[in-house]
């Protein structure tokens, strides 16, 4: 980034964010009960490094977003296998597919080893029983696994050498798919909503759109450990310490024929008061820098801050989204030209 006039412009934008942002002061307690955080976030495995959750209609109409799975080919293969059997009709479907990653691949792992690092989850469908019937009719049963104190029958999806891809239905009628090693981690470790990160993770999750077509979660510690050598050095150096959870959602522009049409981004971070103070300045610099990319904003950024969480709502172009999401290891792949996108 150029200094001088550009730096002065960023400082003015940062000052504007502080003035325009709705800064909320409160002292929230535990949010593990009755949280308004998205269901997919509440069910994220406790040991998860990152998650990508998409409305199934959006994912099926925009295969570009499946590129997030290309480094874990068995995840893509598992998803394709079940989608062919389930015969999901995307129009009007409320369900989501969430892709959980335990350990971020470094690029040198064998495919067999990488299989233990992912889980797929199907949740929130209009007719969950139809999905469960498709599962039972298409794949043979084999034993069971106790998840959240419920004995869940396992179904065989595929075996490749030591990789054993299985599926189960949990106590909340969600379908989980993955290698037995990954399912075992989920069974043993529980979910974010049940663990010590619950208050910070779910608190941040309340500030993103639960119905957004695409959204995600990042464990900040795993981000620095797994992406540190790939993030720009300045970004890695400036990334705040002491954070517990980072979540985001994007509602894409309805007209994907217009590359300048703005998307709605919501970004929220949960953590200790000290970490949140650092994160607040980091978010402001991040958005200010993206604002210098030149796209005219329809809506001013709105900053929100409490003692243990901070968030921002921002109208962003494709280029700005790439810059912002890329700063914490996430990819934004714009949908190609086509018909108008479904409303979230």
C-alpha cells in the first residue's frame, strides 16, 4: 500500500468509522443458552480451525464456491456422492451445508491423512426426514457412535485404504459425514457451543446474518499457526492477539452480471476485553484500507463494540471482499454472470 496521501486517506476513513459506527457498551454474560448465533456455528466442533457454511441452494447454483474443498478432495467427493443420492431441489430450500476443517492442510499431507481433518454437516432442511431416508436407503449401516450422549447409527459411504467415510444423524437431526477419525474427534470434543469458547464464539455469531448464503468461522489461534507463512507479513504482524473467535457472513449482490454491485459483509470477533480493544482498531484499519480500492459505497460502514465482541457491517465490492477476507485466510470467489441470485 502506498504511503503519504493514501495513509492520510486511511486515517480519515478510520476517524469516520469511529464517528459513524454505533459503539455499544455493555457487559454480556454467557450466551450458551438461547443464543441467536447461527445453528451451524453452535454445532461447530470444538477442535475446529475453520468452517465454511453455505445455503444449499446457493452452493448448488454457484459451484465456484466448492473450490474451498479442492485441497481436501475427499470432502468434495463425499459431498458430490450424497448430493446425487439425496436429490435436493435447491429452489426455496432452507438447508445449509457446512464444511468443518480441524487441522489446516500444509500441502504436504497424504490424501489419507487429510481425510481425518474434515467433516460435512447438513442442517436446517425443510424435510430432514427425506434426507435421512436417502441416507438409510443409499448406504449400508455399520455399527454406531455416541455423539452428544446419543447412540447414532453409522452408514458406510466409502472405504479407500485406511480412509473410512461414514455418515450419522445426531440428536438435533443434523447429518454429519466424514472419516471415522474426524467423527471420533467430534464425538470426544463436543461443539463450540458446549465448550469454553462458547460465550465469545456465540456472542460474535449473533452479529452476523444467520440466513446469509455464505458464512464462515475462523479460530484465530489456528489462523496464525496455519496461515502465518501465507499471510502477508504486515497482516500477520498486525493481527490481534488474545482473540477467541472470528465469524463472517456475506449476502451477495442480487445482480451478478454487475461486477461493481456491492455485497453485504458482516464481520464479528469475540475475545477478552484486551483482545477486543486491539481487534477494534484492526477492523477499522482493515475496512479503511479496503475502502481505498475505489468502489463507491452505498452504505457507510457501521462499527459495533461491546466489552467482549466487536463487529462491522460493510457494503463491499468483489475486490474489497477479497482484500478483507484474505486478511484472515479466507477466499472470496465471485459468482460468474448469470440469473439473479436467490434471496437469503
